[in-house]
C-alpha cells in the first residue's frame, strides 16, 4: 500500500502505466475490510476464470474490458463499473488495453 497517496487528489489513470505484454497492478489502499487496486492490462492479457469469497467491483478508468460472469460476457467501458458476485466464476480479458480499479470489500453482508 502507498501511504504517500492518502489525503491527496488522485488521477486514477496516472497511478499505473501500461507495460507491453503484461498486467501491472498497484495497491493503493489495504485494510482488513478490503483493498483498492489499480490494474493496467495490455491487449491480449487477462485473468483466468476464478471465484472469490466476496463481491468484487471493477471500475474501468481507461479503455474497454471484456468481463465474463457465469459464462455471460459484458463489455465494460471507461466510466462504467460492474459488480462480480461472490462465489460465481468470473474472468477478465483485454480485447484492447485498459485500466481498472478493483474494489474488494471483505464482508459477508
């Protein structure tokens, strides 16, 4: 976690840079209750299908992401968000490069 970011206005797009052939991430907040992490996906990169014990929210800050939830594909573009329900298989694919904010809240409510 980067404590130097607390109390400052942040431009999310500037917090992580694209890297050819890679996924780059930067955790910007970590608490027992959850995390905020910025990701930059290069075209063709992705996260394979998996489940999580808690809901996960993705907010797209640049580009367009293909997000599959329980076999249904959603094209989520800059300025949009999607909530991936707990214990439901989901995957993320970069049809083109994109950046996202992942919000994980660890609660059973």
